[in-house]
C-alpha cells in the first residue's frame, strides 16, 4: 500500500515465527528493495517500508523464495491467527496452540470472501476472549477450548469443544461470516449473529481439520505433550520503540539469537521479538538483552510501552508533525502517568493508524501543531492545538493537577499555541 515514504510491503511470517535465515533475508530485502526501515505490527507481522514500483515485484519474489510470500490471492487474510510468542513452549498452556493455529490457518484458506482483516486469536492459557479478535479460541483446560465471537464490549462465548474439533467449528463460523459481506464480526446484525450461531446448531458435524493424533496433538483430558525441555527455556523479550526498527537492527537481533543458541525469532503483538533459549544460556541471554537495549525496549516499565505513535512526517505524506521523534520526547515526560497505567497516542493525522480508539492523552497532528484530546480518539474534535513544547510543558503539571486540568482550554496557552474553542 502507498505511504509517505513509498510503498509498504507487509510480511506475514507463518504463525509469527521467523527462522534466523528468514530474519536475515527480511533485513536484506528491506535494504535492497525498501529504504531499510521496518514496522512491527500489533498482529505480529512485519512491514517493509520505502518499496517502489520498480522494486515491489523483486521484493515479492525475494520473500517468496524465503517462504514468506503471500498465501492467497483473493484479497483474504494472509495470516488469520494470532498466538502468543511463547506458543508451544508455555508451561501454562493446556492445548497445543501451534497445531491448532495451523489447522485454523488451513481451514481459513479454503473460505472465499473472507475479509482481509479477519482475526482469530488462539490462546493456550485458560483465560478470557480478546475483544479485538473476530473469534477467540481460548483454552478451558486440558484439551478443551471455548470459542467466542466479537460482540460489543464483551465477546460472546458460542460453545466449548475438544481442541481438535475447534478448527472445524471456526471454519463453519468464518464461512457464514464471509457470506454476510461484513468486514468485522463485531459489525454483524442480530440476524447475522443468529445465522452465525445457527451454523453451530444445525446438527451437521463440523468439518474436520484432522485428528489430534494425526496432527501430533493430544487428546482431550490428557496433559499436553509439550516439547522436551519446554520448562527449561528462558525467553528474551524486546520491543521495538513505537513499533519501528531498522533492517540493521533486525540483523543484529538475528546475530544475537545465533550467539545465544536461539534457532528462531518470534514476533509478538507488543511489536517486538522474543527469543527462546535454553535456561543454561541464562547469562548469555542477559548479555544479549543488554546489548540490544540501545535499540529496543528491554524493561517492562519503559514509558514508551504506554505510547502509540504512527509514522507521521516525513515518512507519511498525511502527517505534518514528526510523530516518532515527538513520541520519544513525550515518553520522557509521560513516565509517572505510564506508571499509573495511563496511555498516550501521538498520531500524525486524524486517521489514527497506530490506535484508532481513545487514549488518556491523544495528540493529533494538524498543520504542524498537535490537537490535544484528553480521553478522546484521533477522529474527535480537539479542544486546542499546541506545539509539542507546550504539550510537554503542560504535561509537567499533569502529575499534580491531573491530565484534564493540565490541558484545560481555560489555561492560557503558550505564545505559539492556539486555543480552538473555549471550555
Ligand atoms: S495516522 Fe495519518 S500520519 Fe499517521 S501513518 Fe496514518 S495516515 Fe499517516
């Protein structure tokens, strides 16, 4: 798709996992056919930036040769599922997530008309469904899952079943969904939702995705047969600040992975990478983390984790403000609020690519200034427009006065800011 810095090519690593050779190839492809910059997406995919009309076909061929080409040509989702980066190695998983996700991917490929953004989250730990997913397949206990559909604020559980029956049920639901012509399941009308549940109540057996035994999975009621040594692994988790990194940085991650004995790089929905290494390599893993700290987020309380930011200017033609640089400045002042669970969003324009919904503090680029919204979304009308310096100045008062008071329009804006409308 076109962006301010050229075409953007999305790469969908199968099940969110790159071999080290694939990671190096993506880095090389980003340098040769793009501008050397990468995005890490919230769906654990990668985007190569700065592709041109002349380089798009060679890049596609390059990626396909690495096993990273598109898997369907009908406009449907290139990758349907989202799983934990620890999938298959998490001691708390009670179902075989990689096998289940792979079976759902296979089932999805056979469904024509599936919208490109359809998302099925597969969660191996017993827990809750994910509101952002069209369907959630969540472990309920050993060998059993619950399937829930997006529905308003709270997903609606449709059924529980044995894990090896889940791909068939998911396929039936996706088939009905595709025929509605809707883009997301959360948009289904009551009648369409009834048709969806009817697909499960029709009495017809759900299409089989293969027996658990044939797929190397495990039968309901048994403890999962995790890979040998699964409990003896240590994970190295690093996130890319604001979801951006360079091809060179990805290559350095691959080099560190090799050095510490990791054989793959897993992508995470936190816009980062996870390396799994033997627990015996604990010291080497710590050293690798330290070595990557200059380019990546390596600690859980880094305030950049609380801030979403899009490409903005100059990378995106729709942006008038340098969102990534300004988000970094904002992070330094946002630490106390981040520590109390607040979130911010620096958006280059009202489209809100990085976070379409509301945040505690949303800044929207407008003619070189930022429209400020406390608790609003990028598409809302801001109360005032301020330069980033004035935003930072007011943010300094927020810890004491609160965000709403600090950004109240009746406060006299600094000389270069302008108030759009009174409180
Ligand atoms: S929100 Fe606007 S400026 Fe930011 S990436 Fe999307 S279109 Fe570009």
